[in-house]
C-alpha cells in the first residue's frame, strides 16, 4: 500500500510581488480562522482549492483570485519519494527531490500519463462516440478526495469543473477507483470490441464476396466477360489524376507550414536563451546595486533605492516573459507534431492514387477468358466458406470473453451491496429521513438532502465511496482527503460539531486529512489527535504577503529558469 502526502504549498503573484507558504504534515491538518463574524474570506478555500488544482484538476476560484495570473508550487511525496509540481495556468512542470526536471507540458493528457506512472493508479474512460478507452485527465483521479464548500450537492461530482467530456463518467470513474475496471477488464473489454469488429468485418466480407459472385455469374456470357463502357473507364482515370494533383498541392502547403513552424520554434527558443542571459545579467547587476556600486560605471552610489526598485521591476517582467516563451515553444512544438502527422497522411494518400493511376493506365484487356472467370468464381466460393468458419470461431470466443465480464458484474453486485449497508447505517446515524433508502441499492443513483442536511449527505456519500474503494481496491494509492469547509454556515453549532466529529472519526486513517473550518478548537474534540492546526491571521482578501514572496522567491525563479 502506498499513500500520497502534500508537504508544502507555495502560491505566487508576481504582479503583486506577494506569496503565501503553507506547510502540511501527515495525519489531520486543520486550516482555521476566527469565528463566523470575521473569519471568512481569509483564504482557507483558496489554499485547499490550489492543492488539487496544482496537481492538474480544474477548480472553481473566485474572480478576485485571478488564477491564470498566479503560480502554484506543491511539494508532495509518495511513500519516501519526493516530488515538486509547478503550475502556471496551462504550464506544468514536475521535478524530483533534486529538482531535476522530469516533465514539462501544456497537455493534461501528458500529465495524466506521467502521474499514472508514479501513482501506480489510473482512471480510463470510454471516449464519446468511439467508446475507445483512454487515460482520463488528472481530475478524475482525485474525484473521491475533494469537496468544494460551494458544490456540496449530495451524490454529484461537482467540485471540479470540465468533467462532462465523457459519457456516464460518474459510474465508470467509480468502478475504476474500486478496481473493477482494472487492466484485465480493459483487456477483456478490448478483446470483446475486437471480436465484435471482426464479426462485422467478416459479415461485410461475406456480403462482398456474394455480390462479386453474383456479378461474375451475370457477366459470364458465352464464356467471355468484357467491359461495356470505355468512356466511364477513361473518366475514372481523369478523376484520379485530378485528385492526385490536389494531394501534391496540399503536400507543398504542408511542407511550407512545417518550415515556418520550425523556424518560429527556433526563434522562440533563441529568445528564451537570450532572456535567461539577461536575467542572469540582471541578477549580477542587482548584487552590484546591493553593494552600492553602479552596474554601468562601477562608481559608488550613496542612495541605491531607486536602482533597486527599477531592477526588481525589470526582473519580474523577465520572469513573466520566460514563462510565456516556454508556453509558446510548447504550443509550436505541438503544432509541428500535428502538421507532421498530416504530412504523413497526405503521403499515404499520394501512394494510393499513384497505385490507382498505374493500374488504370495499363492497357485493359477488353475480353476476359471464360476459364479465368470460372477460377475467380471457384475462389470466391471457397472464401465464403472460410469466412463462415471464422464467424463461428469468433462467436465461440466472444461467448467465452462475455463469461469473464459476467464475473466483473458479480463484483459490481457486491460493491452495490456494501455501499447500501454503509449508506443505510449513516442515514440512521444522522437521522436523514428524507433520503430514500431504495436509492442506496445502485451506487450511481442520485441522492440529495435539502437545507442544512445537504453537507452531511455529501460528506457521508464521499466517505462511504472511499470505504468501498479501500475494501475492494486495497492496493490502490491513498490520496489526501481535502474538505473545503464541510460544516458550512447553514448548519447550527450542534450539527457542525456532529459532522466534524464524524469526519475525524471515519476518515481513512491511511490518508492525509486536510479540513478547513471557522473557529476550530482542539478542546471541542476530546480523544482526537490533530497533528497540524494552521490559523490564518491575515486580513480579508489578503492571503498573500510580501514576506513570503521575498523568502521563497528564489525557489520560484529557479523552477522558472531551469533548463532541461
């Protein structure tokens, strides 16, 4: 068993020269402020949202936060292996404990594949329309482990945005987390898909053979078959030539685009190299200014405050531009890959039309010998018989694979029964009479309480899903449980205490727990151990500060400037 732990979070706003540093520990972490009157809008939710946001999920931030112009850095560990992940808008970088760059990308798909490797866990979902399985974006990895205080709507995954790209994602994601949709299931499902495709292809093949056989038997006239209209044949040759010329023209255009894109990429990278030189030169100037020496004439400066300010502003612009150039370079490289694939496809088409022209341009005999047609006819009859045998064998294999899938269906039945028992127990514990127990029989059924019971309903649902996951997929990695103000303002004091007590008691003991709340006191929960209580004392909307920016700015600069 392995578990992931969030260790340190850094939030940077280079436009304001401000930052925030938060340190977490294993076990229970509580982020709190003073009472309801003055404890809101101090940044509890912003901190919690940025945890899984930095890991690649999309969260709902207030407009005031302006997340696209913020940079977040998260240090995390998987067992004893430490990592750093850097995020600025769509740019992701991952480093090892020695700050060696492991991944740099604008693609969440690339990020998912990398995380799959280190987490030893993945969620694969069927693509819309094609039903082909693919690795889902990172947010689907974390669905059971994060709740947003503004999105606590019972049995719905709404805490992350942009989740609608997959049909029926809720049920498929749950079964992935529970270990039902494992590699073997995917292999069997893929084989079933292939066997069904093979059945379709064989049936189409048989149909085609029969139609060809009918045509040959129709054309057998006095032992001879011959083409009836050479004008049609000539027109076909002309059409093929026109299509060939169109493809050649498209190839030339694609080639020109590739040349331009590669030149653009070279220019961007040259600009990035020059910018890094300017930043290092600027850092050298900054040291000379700090020593009261003019960087240009090397004379002694009595008052160097203005030079310091100018130098700092220039350096922030350089760092911002360095990020933008890196993102531009990655976008250009992505476009180059797409254009190269387009070029290869055009080459393949070109070869097809060259073959067609070669065939069509040869002298076509006007008369086919009767014996030759009879040989083709006999071959078609044999091919039809062979295809029928393959169809029978495919049907047998398909039946065997479907039996394996029946075994997975039995596991799904057991999961639903376990889920039912857990939900029924908590319904009685919290006296949630408004919930229909019959809806507990299917894990994807919508259950939703109203008013002050909605947060209780939501937390109970998430926690019971985690319990089912731990029972049926015990080898899966344990991710941090992050709960954004689960005891919200609509609840009375007694209900808030009861819910928090449930959370602290029922949370997975092998998972890190990070909870935000207002007016928290250890003394209210006798017998519970809280490893880390963080009280925010900043003013409203003033989470970031100058002190943390100056203290951790070197880390930000290092990760921005680090070359591969």
